[in-house]
C-alpha cells in the first residue's frame, strides 16, 4: 500500500517525522507499506521549513508544490490545484494529513473529490474559537475524512458526539511527543546561550504569533511590560516570529532583559524549553511539549484545543488581557505552580500504532483492489 503524506507548514513537520520513520521500519521488516512525501510549500523558507527537515531527519520530499504566500483563499486554491495534479499522477491508497494548517484542509478536500481515502492525524481537537483559521481547517477536515487518529480520549468523545462511527476513531496518542522523545538526546544550545550567559532555570521562554496578540502594538507592548514586571530579574528569551517582528519594530520596543532572537530550529527551541523556568506562549503545540517536560506554561489565549494540557498537564489558560498575567506569575515565583502529569499514550509509540492501523485497514483494501483489476 502507498500512503501519501502531506506536510505544509512548520507545525506539521514534528508530526510527520516519526510517522515516516515508523513506515520505513515497517517496510524494512517486510510489512506492506510505503510512502510518498508531498510538501505543499506553505512554509517555504529555510528557517521555517528546510532547517526542520534537516534536524528531524525528514527525507527530501518527493515533490514540493511551492504554494507559499498569498491570502488564506489564494493559498488554499493553489494547494488544491497543485495537489490535484499530484494525485492524478501518483494515486495512493490513502492520503495522510496532520494537524490543522491550510494545507491539511486543502489536501483533504482535493483527495476526497478524487475519491482517495484520507486519514487525519490529530483529529477531533477543537478550541471553539471560530475566529481562528485553524478551527475552520479542523472542522472541515474532520467532516469529510475517513479515519481519525486522536491524541486523547477527549478528542474521540467529541468526534462520537458529532456522529462519527466508533470504528473510524483510533486513539493512538501524540506524534509530536514521539518527535520530542526521539530527539531529547540530540538537543542543541542556541548560538546565543553562552554569549548571553544563560543558565538552566534562570530565564523565561516567550513565543507570540497570533494576530490578536501581536498585530496591535499597544497590546503586544502591554504583554511584554506585564511579563517583564512580573518576572523579577530573570531574562526573557523571545524567538520572534516574522509577524511579531514587524509590530515590535513599529513600536520601537526594547529592554535589556528581553533577549530577542530569530526563529530557531527544532533542536535549539526544545533545548530552550527544557531548561527554562517557565514558558509563556500562544501556541498550542508548545503546551503539549511543556506538559511532557514538566515545564510551567502560561497560554495567552481565551480557549484551547488541547484542554488536557490544562486539566492534566502543566499549562494554565491565562487569556488575552495582559492584566491577567500578574497572578499567574506571582504563583510561579512563590513556587506554588501545579504539578502536571503526562496524558495517556503520550509515550513515544504513537507512530507505530498509526502504521499498524493503516496496514490493517488499507493493505487489505489495496490487495482486494489489485485482485479486482487482474
């Protein structure tokens, strides 16, 4: 059987890397599975794409659709047109999409219109916030795909309530955590670690990229002022997203305790996360990694599609008002942050389970189809 794996943007790369490794391992053991890797080009620069491929050991894509840039609609359309040509030239037994980026939704729609089955890794998660493009992508993808690989029982319950048959839901765990475990002994200090005199647990890590948090200079500065005032003399390491960089420059904001850095590779970023005193973020994936690494985490959002990181893990949902940060920072400084646990099946073996399910479902269908054609 042939699996076409779709990757489009940086959040996808940590999710596909262990799946590819698991497929290769299964194939080398004589199991009937192979893959074709399609990069849509949604993130196309070296920092956002190439460097992650190198560090995570992801092979060169079989094809890059080069669909970067443009508005949400322009990018969706470009991916759909290019992926249609790809599927017509190289029809797989199943398409595997991951996460919730534009490419995930666009490739799902395209494959289904060509009657190619689609499986969704990280299915069933919802934030309830329809202003997020990712939420639209999740809903559309899950409404038409064929099988659902879930990270938690909560996601499976949501799918069941929406009418998905039990036999199509597969609770397998979290492939991002597979990547985390596979790379913990390969982490790299960022270049500025020594030059800035950083040491373990003596800094906070900060990431901000969501438009509602960073597009308004006054709001972004409000967050930075609140963080700096509530963290004592600790420094704040801030890998700055390109979108955020523009706003910072327009605000002309600078502070000697704020270490602004360019976007980092995966191995450098996880190094910073692992050895931080805490992380403040508006990213969803980072809350999962922080939970597994037992790092206190504050999420600057009003809702989360990963409630297990709050209910079980080390994350707290702070909201999008800078004034709400102070009590959370005070709790951390007092040493009274909650103790988190690792969610069920976040054990580094998720990708193996995914491959087992794929072979069980689609290798039998592929064999049956070949017999019908002969």
